[in-house]
C-alpha cells in the first residue's frame, strides 16, 4: 500500500488483487469460447445482483453509457418523467431531455423525490419514468419499489440507475417492476471502471424504438448475446470483462445476502461515527426514503473548510469525497462500497476524526469508538 | 507462452508485458493529477501517430464508438458520401445512414473505391465523406490523400477510420486534410481493447451539430480535456488508459518512422511468403491503392477449407483470421500489427505453410525461406 491511496469514494473503489491479476492475462480473441464463458458467467452473477430473471448485457463504457442506452433505446420521442434530487438524477434528466419529451420533477438535492408529482406526470401520459436508486451526490436511497409500482399502474417503463446500489445494497428489479436497470463496474461490484451492465425486461423489448444509436443499440447486444459462445456486437474491453468476471466470482463466493449485510454494517458504522462527532447527515428522509448504504454524506461543520478536512485525510493516505456542484464545501462524503470491510472503515474514520479536530471543528466526540462498537456487534 | 495463443489477427494483438503490468495498478481517482498526466502524455504520442496538431480525445469504448462519435457530432442531418470496399466501410456507411443522408458508393470488397463516384457525390452536395483507411476485411489500403483532397476541394468534412492503420502505417491526417481521424487501442497501438481516440480539426469543430449524443458528445470531451489536469466527461476505463499510456511510451521509444518501417518489413515478408507459396493476394489494386501493411488477405487455394487451414495453425498455438461475411472460406488473413517482429512472423508462416500442405494445397513453395530473406535484408 506504500504508494497507493485508500479510495473511500463513492467509486472508483479499491480493486481486489485477484481482479487485477485477472486483467493481466494476455489478449484473447473476443469471438471465442473463453471470452464467451467469462461473459456468460458474469451475466449469471449479475442477475443475482440485479434481482432479475431478465437478460443482462455488458457494455464497454461507463455507467453513463448504460443510462444513455436505456433512454435512447426505449424512450426516444416519448414522454418521460424524471425525478431529480441530486447530480446523477440531473444527468439522467439531461439524457432524457436529449431523447424524449422529459419533465423534470425537481427536489432540493438530498431531499425526498416528489412521488405525487411522479404520479401526476404518469396521469398526464408519461410513458417512462427514470430514477437514480442510490443518489451518491446526496447520500440518499430513493424509493424504487414505490416508483416501480406507480409506473406499472400507468403501464409506463421504469428505468432505474442502479449504478451505485447494484451489487452492494438490496435491488429487486423484477419485484419492483424495473424495466431497465443499470450498474457500473467500479462501484459496489469492486471491478475496474469502464463497464456498464443493463438488465432489460420483456416489456421494454416490446417497446424498443426504431431510431436507435449504433454503439449503444441494445438490439445489437441482444443479438450478439444470444450467440453461443456469447459475444458483444463490437470489440469489448477484454481485460475489463475478465476483471469483472473475477470480481463477480468473489461476489458469488461471498453471497449477495452477506454482501448486502456487510454494506449495511459498514455504513451503519460510518453513521454512528457521524452521530458521535456531533455532525449532521446531509439527507432529509421521509417514510420511503433511506440513507444510502454505499456512501454517507455529512454536512460540513461550521468553520471547517473542504480543503483542510480532505487535505489532512489525504496526507494520511486516504481519499474521501467532497460535495459536487453547489454542494462543494458544504458536505463531505465517505464511500463504503465494494470490498470494503472494518479495517478500511476504522482507518478512514480515525483519519477524518483527526482532520475534523485539527481543522477546528468543536466538540468532536469519539466517532471511531462508536463505529468500532457497531463493527464488533 | 504455455497456455497463451499467439494472436496474428487484424486485432486484437498481443499486448506487451509492460502494458499489462501498467493495468495492474490499484484504482486511482480519475479526476486527479496522476490520471491527467497519463491522459496528456498519451495525447502527445497519439498526435504523432495521427500526424496531426489537432486536439485528440480518448473515448472509453471500441473503435466503433469512435466512428459513431465522428459521424454523430459532425454529420447528423447532412449529406454524406460513403465509399465501401469491405466490412468496415460498410459499418461506417451504416452509421452514416443512421445519422445523415448517406450515399453508399459500393465497390466489390477488396477492389478499389470509386474516386469518380466520390467526386460526383461531392459535386452533388455531399458535406461529409467517410472512408476506412486500412480495410482489414480485404487487406487493402485506401487512398486517404486523394479522398482528402477531393473533400477539401468541395469544402466537405473528411472522416477517416484509421482504426487499423494509425500507429502502424503512415498517417498524415493534417497533410491529407482529414477532419476527424479515429484509432482503436487493440490494433497497431498494441494496447488492450476498449479505447478509441479521435483527432478533430478546427474545421470540424466549427461545424459541430446541435443534436449530439450524450456519452459520445465530443464537445463534452473537449471541455473536460481542456481542464488541468486533463479529464474525461464521464468515468473513464482507468486500467485501459494506464495500459495505453504505457503502450504509447513504447511507441515513443521506438519512434514512428522506425515503427512504420517495421510494419512494412513484416507485411512484405508475409507477401513474399504468399508469392512463394504460389497463392494470390486478395486485393485488386490500382495506382492509388496499396496492400495493407498491417494485415495480409490471401485467396484460399483450391481444395483447402478454412477449418482445415486455421484449425491446423491453431493446434500449433497460433490464431490467424478467416474471411468475414461473404468472404468466409474464400480468404484467410494474417495480421502483422502492433508489437509484431520477425519471430512471430516466421513462426506463423511456418505453421501456415505446414497447414497448407497438410490441407492438400498443391505445389506449396518455401514461403518461410522467402520471408526470412526479406526479414534478413
């Protein structure tokens, strides 16, 4: 770890040694059985992560490419309702606006999305709802089950960005009525950045649009994916596929239930520390919203600057995240996704606690001890 | 090399150990100085490969993503002339048809593109010409300089797919009047698959369209690329960027002139072997077309099947390529791109020669000796 930093960000996250070794393999032909087997094995575990029996495809591109694929293939020219309560909801809205007739349903970042307004949009003819499940910019978990039920009631498609929840927190795409769910490789899956996966329902396939993009044409992914061995329509990022297959093998070994429990335990520990420090979590919750279990967003205490706080933490070899856009300087964020376990959490909280104290925060309690209590339970 | 196969394909190609080691690095923050420095250093060498002073951006996606970015950002809604004499020309045509009013200028695969028809299209108002420089499906090098001159004469944009020439053969994007040039990582650059780079001229930027895709919005790449440290608009495939930076460092060490000379020497050796075997090269040439220097396409001799030929070669640990689409069974192709040098060429030719003889080809001369004569010169 000498010249590596511990990344406690809401992605990218540290990549296990086994996964990095898998990427080292010499180039293989991506239209052959070895590649096909890695792709198929990955899809198998991803279905478990998504909570779906639907088909899953892997795209060589970032989570944003997955989001665009969902909207462009199934939403072009349609009325789309896009609740926004953070940066990634805003990105999904922008994509929806580029392809369809999108209505922004804006809430202040970190506050609940407006379910009544979503229902109203659907009553007014929205054919698709987009939503970010785990909004990392604000540390809030949006109500996928409730939005899915609304979308089904009005026979609309539900596109859910699960980029930072799938593989870490509970996602039940089929039970919730998600038609297109998206995940990114470098978040809870603890693989290197550069891949997105999408799970697509039969209802969505029935409504695929004619005028589709080329590289992100999901019908082409479906066609190549049905071959044996499985293929991608265009040259895939082979090392990343091999790395992802290994990270998914690790997930299978851990088991999704255990993995979700671990993510929840780690984020509980962070929240316990925040409370002991006397600081406030950033999100405002209601009955159906929850704190994110993969990233914790904390209000910056009076008198402490972002650069002082994060600079001190960085000097101890650890990177935590600041706020994005208008939240810059107002919050800081601690990621707890992927392969993270007690040592990384304790080290990070110890560093942040020290940084808070040296940066001039008042009456900073012993958050490290509070977290240890949670982790030891 | 025990359980690795030598890939003598028109990509993917073997990736040098140094490059694979570079990918092994633990995840780094892609919005920091280390990533930015790798990106900048890569752009610097890529300019040399492209023969351009224009800005260069790297996209996390395959060469096809780069091709789509070029057409979607600068050709949407425009009249496009698309000469086709192989599979990748056809792909570029399909992309052009998806975004613009594209005219196909079809030649039989492996025969020269029709320059008169390109000129006619331009006289009839085409605002963009697309062309594949090195058409690997047919082993032919198309006349970029001539097409560039035609496009300039009519003030049209010239989009050139240099996916399998840039970094291996001579490319002079600025001298030839190329407005958007594209390369893929897993070809002559000898990096892992999964990245594309585009070089964009000022003339192209002046004509960028309003209605752009999201993930492949080159204006967003330009904006993020102008930051210091350099960034990408969305999360990049970090291990691939680090691998590519290393492969480009190797290119800088070799020097572009030496690298081009090496590619030409290797393909000359392959062509000398084909001639000694008594076989025919697949392409038909005219004054401005040339044989590809990164892949050699050979007509399958009478009585030899694709599976017998390539199966025997594969049993000796080497993969060569067959024909694509309607050329399946009619040609075979030997790649000579990337880090390839005399040992790989000699081994491959020896294996192919043996396979030809055992598969029943008549009077197969000593191509290995002929190639050795070229390589020893």
